[in-house]
C-alpha cells in the first residue's frame, strides 16, 4: 500500500506545481497585457482639490481643473500612458500640478512628443495621444488661426528664403526669436519647433531658437503677431543683421481661402496703402 500512496502524493505534487506555475504564467501574461499603469489611480480618490495646467512659454496662460468628470477624464488618459525608461529632451510645453491638500504632484508635459513626454522626478510616461485633444483643446482660445502651425512657421521660412544670401554670407549664427511673440506663445510647442528647425536648416545650417540669449547671435529674426483669427493672419518679421547694422522689415498677410492659406510678404517700400492703413 505504501507504493500507491507515494505515487498518489507524487502526482498531487506534480499537479499542484503545474497549477502554481500556470497561475504564475497567467498572471505574467495578464501583467504584460494590462491596459492601466495604476500610477494615477489617486486621481479617482476624491481627494484631488485642483489640477493646474500652466503654459511654460506664456505665463499668463494657465487654467484650473476642478470638475470631477474632467479629473476622471484625465485619469482615463494618463492610466493608459506607457512607462518609459527615458524622458524626452525637448523643452516642456506645460507644467501640471495636482494638488491634494498640502501635497502637490508636479509633471512636465511635452505636446505630441513620442517618448517620455509626461514625467516627474521619479517616473517617465509616454502619453499616446495629446492631452490637449481631450482637455486643453476644450479650454483653449477659440480664436486660434486655422492651420496655425502652417501659417506661422511657413511665414518665417518664406522670409528666410528671401534673405537666404544675407543669412549665409559668412559664418553667421542665426537666432529665431519667438519668445516675445506674446499672442502666439500658447500655440507654440516644442515638437513643432523641432520640425521647423529641421526645415530652417535646409536654408541656413547655423540656426537656433533664441532662449533669453539674443546677444549670442549675429542675425536675429524676430516675429511679432499683429492680429489673427481663423481666416486672417498678420505679423511683422524683422531680420536684424548685427554685423552690418542693417534691419529688414516685412509685413506678413495670410488669408485662408477655400481651406488654403495664401501668404503675401511686403517690405516697407512696396506695402499696399490699404494693408498699411489697417495694420
């Protein structure tokens, strides 16, 4: 009788071991396919007083989220964020502060970055879709020009092409100054700037965005918005050549007709009286 008992015990041990292994395997598989990261579950605790979202470039552009449904919506998005080993090296576009009593959690957010675009000091996440699509867009300024990225950056590139010989005359260091274009700062994102610079460097290779260091550049291209809505865009772009002490001044007029932008560029010598009068 001892041998059958030993055999039965052995079989039970094997079955038990198999079950434990199977459970572990299933748990591992579930872990790999788990949709929520669990890191932001505190957003559902009911203890969040307010979430502030501050533009890094435009200090006046800040809004507060206190509505419980909006906070839940944010959790829905952030819970799907992928944990990343590294954070993006681009400049943040927004700072998120989540206040719970005396505790404040702060995150940097880069709109549209593909890897590590939402992070704090301890964790890096990749948000698979832009936060502004679900939250920021609903609270943003409705007068944002249609196809803003197209009209804004292509206007600068058109002026750069006009002054291509000046920009490339010698080993000039070129700076693009958008930091004083107050009306448009809320629409300027790091990923768009990165794309713009890659195109600008096809015109002149030694070009960077001015970041409180205008004195470091030989030529500075300054952009100043003069009014915009969904169909009309106006701005002044100046090209300041410090070496030769020359400044080139341009009027930019963009009109959206039949879903396409037409961009006209005028100098002080050829600007139509009607345009100058309504400037």
